[in-house]
């Protein structure tokens, strides 16, 4: 989804600063300002191709990657800074904007923090009449660098990860190891009486809520469990390792209870060798313990995959004011078939186990093919890679029928 370009009549909004040199409208290629979930912001001079995993009702994304091997994902957090119910940028908008406008993880960090400071974050993050609002933390990575970025309102702190592994989970986790920060971060903490200025400054300690809501207590357990699972595999973490951790239900990382289910999941392999492609695995369906991770690689001529695109609606309740006053069925075709398969697994355990094993075999084939590609033992044609994700989705859907 590269940045939108106006090519047809009716696209010009009369805000161009170069009207004296304006071309005929049918030839105009000036970029249209992006309409994010709630705000329209200024367009960038250049944008990059992205692949996104996102809630179907909004513009942004919970996680994704771009053509340069930059990956970004976000989590919700609650901090001492007041929540903004006024419509601003969502953390998910910032994920997409960071991917569209950067060619490195560091640049994505700069893009996100600049937009955060300018526009703020706020607005409901859930498709329901009662607002659900939070601040955001982010994981950012490319072939050579990895960062954690955590926010509280318009304020932020970032930590560059130099070695080992790192995870986040619905809580502030950057302590004193701050690599970059908002220029007014510490003054804000002092002015509010949260930090005296005498002790060493810890972002997590200073900006975390004194009395944590129940959801934050659960987040602490998930964070500890994720950290321990990563440490168990220190030095030999693979894509399969991460997939197994994302499927772990005992830790609470994979949730399928109390009316809530983990949504789409993503794992990326970013080789340091620029001659090798970055490989991104997406489920495009909920509950990774019963989903298939399917490989995606950026190449020219990518084949569209409409089976994982949610339908659009002329009178979308997410776009009408007041918002979210009605509901629509946003499930895409793969989601519908996968949901039927989940019901089969719950209704008939024997058949369900057979189907699950078939899906695991399909995933294993994809992993083996990608591992061979990354080892350099196979060199598939670009046409094959362009069809890769489409073919995997089609194969999965056939097993469901």
C-alpha cells in the first residue's frame, strides 16, 4: 500500500502551493494528504510500500513491515498522562506512518515521535460506542537496529536494543536505559511532582500509574513470561521459536478466553546480509495456536490477495458521526473459513486435531522453503515470490473446504 497518488479528475483539493505551475488534472501527480483514522495530516514527499496487519475498521495497523525491511508493532499502555478522548492520531496510525515514511528503524522512530509531538495521540481504539483509549509502546527493527519506543501522551522515551532479546506487553518497560527522549520529558515529570530530579530518572517508574488497573497486573505476568521464554532460547532464536512463544497460552501471551482472542500475528526474519530478502510471516486470522503463519516477501509485481482484505461499506459506522452506532460484518473470506474451522475443532476433537495437523504441515512447508531461501540453497524466480502469499492463502482455504 504505497502512498496514494492523485491521477484522475476530481482529486485536486485546491490546497496545492504550486497552482501557478499546475498541470491538467488528469496528469497531476501531487500526493493527496493521507486521511488517517481520525485526522488528515500533511503528506510526505516520498512513501514506501508496506504490508500491514490491522483492525479492519481503521486506517492504521497494529504491526507491519515495509519494502526496506523495517518492522513496527505497537501495544497499548496506561500512564500518568491523561488519556485523550479527543480524536487525534492513534498508535496504530503511527505504526503505518512510520512504515510508509522510513527506510530504517531509527528513521521510523524519528517519524513517529515527530508526529506524536505535533498531533498528539487520542481517540477510541475500539469499534464500540463507549470510547476505549490508551497510549502506546512500539517495537521497531530493521536489518541492523532494534528499538523500543514508549509514550505517555505527547511525551516519549526510546531505548536502542544492542544485544539479546526484548519484549513489550501493555506496560512501560524502559527504565534508566534511555537512548533518546522528548526534550521536555524530565521537566514535565518535575513540574507534576512525579520526580524530584535528585534520583536517577526511570521512565517506567516516573510515568507508570501509582495504582495499576487489573489489566496492567496481567500485563506484568505476560511480560515476565515472554522475557523468560526468550531467555530460554538465547543464542538460537528462530522464526519457529517466536511462533511457539506467540502460541503459548499458559503464559497468557496467546489469549483465547473471557470473550477475548488474540488477533492476527506476525513474525519477521531480517537478515543482516542485504543480498538476502526479508521474510514476513502473517496468520491473517486470530488465535495463532490454531492459525497458519504464511510467508510474504516484497518483490515487484506482487499478486493481490483479496481473500484477506476486509469488505468496505458505503455507510461505514466508523466514519459516520457519531461513530460506532451500528455494526457491520468486516470478516474477510479467509477469516470466515478459518472461523468455521475453529468451530469444528471445538465440536469434534478428532477431526479438529486432523485439521490442525494438516495446517501445521502446510506451515512447515512454508518455513522449510523460506529457510532454504535464506540459506541461499534455492533461488526462486521473482514471479514465484510475487505469488507466494496468495498461493499459501489459497492452499489454506482449500483445506478448510
